[in-house]
């Protein structure tokens, strides 16, 4: 049984964000015992001795969510809830930078300078 498959996109984005900042999402039930005392991710010593980290718990959750939710929706959540952008501001940012028509083709400054010519 996969508890995240029945959640909304908004819920999945919120869970992804919590995992990304090492918080345990309450939507997934009880926090693993000792979770708050674990290191965030392994260094060479922890890796060598297979010491459990928060990354060991949250990484599989985040990878599952990435299969269900687009990068655009994850970034929309981040921009609206963390950066306090409006949806329109996010859409403009997305269009001009990440995944829109100008992704990797034109810099934003070049785009606007061509409009002014």
C-alpha cells in the first residue's frame, strides 16, 4: 500500500517541501523513532558504517512524489508558499526561465531587450 497515491497535488507538494527541509510530514503518520536526532545526510564516516540518516527516510518519499507530481507543480508550491509569489508571478517566472518557451534559449534580459527594439 502506498499512502501518498491518494493525496492531492497540494498535499504531495507540502509533503515534498517538509521532506526537503528535513521535517517529518504528519500526513505520513508517526515520525520514525529518533528521527529528530539523526544527521540530515551521511558524511563519509556515516556512509562507511551505514549509519541511518534523515535522508534515508525522506529521499524515497521525495522520489515517489516526483513520479506523481510535475517539477512545475513542486516549484509552484515553493514559489507561492515559501517565496510568497502570486500564481501569476510564478507563471511568468516559469515561462521566462525554467520550463517555458525560453528555457535554455534566451536570457530574460535578452528577451525584454528584443521586445524594446
